[in-house]
């Protein structure tokens, strides 16, 4: 149960943010997120990583992509209600992803996931470790520049960056082995 709670806290926010970035209204994004999480919950016991291309984030993204397409198709061509339909206007403005856009959507999904992971793990590290990681990965400074700026040994800078990257990878690939009963 604790693993599922952590899973839903990270992935629920990631899915919601992803849907919002794709142009869905909050209420619709919440519905899509709920549908995706329900499908993940039902199917997680059958999910098998292959050590190569099939990873949890790819599997969840594929479910989210298909669910958002189904949602859009379900409501896009419905006649407007007598009072008008804000949803139909918004829905018609959100393009359905084509095959080429699938990669773009996957990259956006990954960006949202990493952003949410960073928010969750920042407090797990000492401020100088986080700062070394941030300066290296986000600001693009070299090891010697970071070493000078933070007063750290070059090896300590490398270790700090490695530790944060490793935690990101662990969180990105973390999932419960089977659904709670």
C-alpha cells in the first residue's frame, strides 16, 4: 500500500500535468488521469520490463496517450449543448497526435515526470549536493567551475551529481510489483 501511495502521488501529478499541458481543462484532465491510473492499477501485475525499450514510463505514457485520444474522440463531435459548450471549443483546439507527434508527446511526458521527481527528491539531499547537481545538469557548468564556486573537491562534485541522477533514475523506474488487494 505504501508503494502504491508513492506511485500515485508521483504518477497522478505527472499525468494531470501532462494532460493540462496538452490543452485539456482541469476537470477533463482529472478524468483522464483517473482513467489512466485505473488502467495502470488493473494491468501492473502483467507489466514486465524487458530491460530495453519497454519501461514503466513508456507503458504509462502509451496508456495516457491512448486515453486522451479516446477522450477527445468521444467528445469532439458531440453537438453543443443549448447553452454552448466550452469543452467542445477547447477540445477542437487540441490536435490529435499523429505518428510523428508521438515522440514529441513522449518527450513532454518525460519532462513533466522528471520535473515532478525533482520536486519530490530535492529535500532528500544536502543543499550543497543539490546545488552541485543543479549547476552541472541545469546550468551546464563544468566540474572545476562547480568545485570553485561551491568550495567542494572535484571528486565530491562528481559524486554529488551522480547520486542525484541515480535517485532520479530509481524514482523514474520505481513501481509496485503488484496491485494491492
